[in-house]
């Protein structure tokens, strides 16, 4: 997986989380330089509509994308620990 999107609210806004070097580099080509630190710290939030565009573009570039609800990510995390 190169990029992970996690639903963070009822409006389906998503936390954008690069999970590989390729994912991070790809995102850096789509965001301004001053946003790179926020990208690397998983602090970027995108709307549901913008996330659909981002996912479509990323998949066409060959990246692997996963999207989770906040609840399912919590379940995955708890099972690992």
C-alpha cells in the first residue's frame, strides 16, 4: 500500500496518510512545498470529493490505495496489539 485514506467524520472527510516512499513522493507532486511536512506527519485532511479525484489519479499512476473507516482502522490496530 502506498497511500491510506481514513474516514474521520460523518462528512466522509479523510485523513491522507502516505505509507510508502513512492506514495510520499507522488503526493509531493500534488501538494505545495509548504504542505510536505503536514503530509509526512499524516496531518492532511481531504474532502470526500477531493479524495475520489486523488484516488483515481493515484491508481492511474500505478499506486496502491486503501481506504478505511475510522472504526475499521481501530479494529485493525487493536488486533495487532
